[in-house]
């Protein structure tokens, strides 16, 4: 009989997908055949020539599950899908049928199946396919991921659990993610006290990791729709700090930290030249991960030559100001992508100690 785990969350960016990757990584050591399905996909992308959910594409790439791809993303929502559902142009029952058929086929093929929900547990209600609806429909007990904290976790879990109760879904575990290492034991202690009379268990997930949370240079290039020039090896490097190069050249140089992305407007010739020179000094190369150069004014010819000869990684963004670039980066949440080999490898390594797979497997 196929082991099923429905991975839900109290909201976006709690770590549903990293949890799914971790569970599949660990399950692969115990089960002959693992599988994944994102029944309702709100993030459409074209992968291998077909529309699938972004998370399904990611999992297929990591675990070589391309042969199951059509089953892994049976319903992919497009921008107009909500209106079409409400207008009656799309039948909720037809979507349910697709999901049930895909999950049933995967259950035949797999010994261990992760079913990943979307957003908070209410997402999908417009199609009568909220997370608890789907968990019950597919006869899969639920694991709910939440961000760290105490009071906020208690509030969010109660809010989301109410819908699980209403839909009679089987919520068995709350996995608390992104815990601060010094506060981990205290947070888990009080959460266990707060939920001691509830029908689910509390377990700690990953500690907060800047490496997992922070974006790669390639991610920022995609975010800004910019071409990465210079050292292409920097594409996979992880950005730990973002500096707005508005201070004096000396001050910007003094403030550089490990893996810093510097935003420098195209008219700051002296600063651009200095950073290009510093990039070729070993002690600074690890500090300067890349430059973003916004501004309508062209870079001077001499400065451009110096940048190119230095091989410093940089992105030219002509249509945005420095403030707009900084705001876009600050408001962005970096998702893991298939090309993030460094992050994926680290995630799988951390999962072996951060996630008690045997306890989760036994509970489900």
C-alpha cells in the first residue's frame, strides 16, 4: 500500500517545497519508488514542452521523475481560471476527476507519495479543492508546515486547523520551520504546551539558513530581466548582503561583506572602476558577488572597458532606478530553482539531520 503524506502550510513561503524535497530525499533511501504530485498548481510554467506547476517541474528535475510529469501536475491554474470557474466555463468536478485519476495512477507506481498543497489551507476553495478538501479526497493524512515563533504559530495553526476540522481532514503533524537556533528548544517547548490537547503532534523542521533563504546571482538576473556579464561562474553564487552604492567610494569599499551584491548607478564611474579593480584582489573577490548597474545614462567608454577586462560579474538595468532595483530585490522571496545545484545539495544534506524522517514516516 502506498504511503501518502499531504504537505500543507499555514501560508506562503513557510517551506512546503523544501519539506517535500527533504521527505522525498529521505524516502528514497527506504522506499523503492517515490512520487510527487501538486494537484492544484497555481504557478504555471512551461517545462519539457508542456504546462505544469513550477514546483512539479522542480521536483521532476531534482529526482528524475520526468516520466511521471503529466501525473505530477494534473491541474494547472492560469490567470483566468478563477473567473472561468465562477462563470461555469470550467467544472470543479472535472478538476477533481483529473486529480483523483492522476493520484491513483501515481499510487500504483509508487511506494511513497508526497502530495503538496498550495499557499494556506484555504487556497483552492473556489474549485471546492482547498488543501483539506484534496487531502480527504485523496485519503492522505496532512503535515502542516509553519514559520517559526510562538504566538504567531499558535494563531496561524488554529486558523488553518479550523478548516481542516470542517472538512474532516486528518491533520497529524505541525512541522515548525525556519527556527532560530538559540530559540529552537524554547519555541518547541511552548508550542507543545499550547497544543497538548490537540489531535496532532509538533515537530521541529529546519533552522533558519541564510544560504537557503538568500537568492543566487542568476535568480536576481531573472528577477530584473537582465543579462549577466563577466564571470559566468558567479551565476550560482549565493548573495548574503545587498548594498546600495550611494556612499563615497572609500565608504562603499569599507562596508563590503562576504558575498555582497552592490547596486551602483551608471554615472558612478569612480566607484565602478574601483570595484572592478578590487574584484581581482583575492581578499575582495569573495566579497563582491556581482554588481547591478541601473540608470538611463550610458556607462562611459573607459569605465565599460575596465569593467569588461576585470571580468567582474555585473548586470546592466537601464529601465530601473537604483531605488527601484533595491526595492525589487528587498521584496523578492527566493524560491529554489532546478539550476540551484548548491542550494539543493545543501538542503538534502541538512535534511538528514534536521528532519526526523523515521518519526514522520511512523506517524503517517
